[in-house]
C-alpha cells in the first residue's frame, strides 16, 4: 500500500448504505492529518511535490498553499481494516 498513489475508501453511511470515495494519499511520518497549520502546509507541499514534481518552484507552491489554506481541510483517518488488490 505504501507504493500506491491513490485508493478508494469504501464504507457505509449512517443509514447503512454503501458509499465509496477516491482518495489521494501520501504518508508523512505515518501521519495523514494535522490541525496545526505548519504541519498542514508541510503535508500540502508534499502532495503538490508528489503530483507536480519539480514543475512548480517551492516559492510558488508556498504562495499557492498560503492563499488557499483557509479553505482546505487536511483529514486524518485511522485505518481499522485494510484489504488491497494490486494490478500488474
């Protein structure tokens, strides 16, 4: 799972109906969410670097994150059970 760029979170809602959501994930020190803005910035920068590579200079990533941080939620989830399938 650590090599996967994305996955699908499948669960049931409060009414017991199934739902699935596509997720991007990047592991940083075994953490996937923080409420602290400095840590949130670090996670967002890691995501941007992962998906855009060196295409965007660090100072532009930083400006972009700072501008949009108030409207972004970084969510931590604790995985209780995990199954996976790899495609060759």
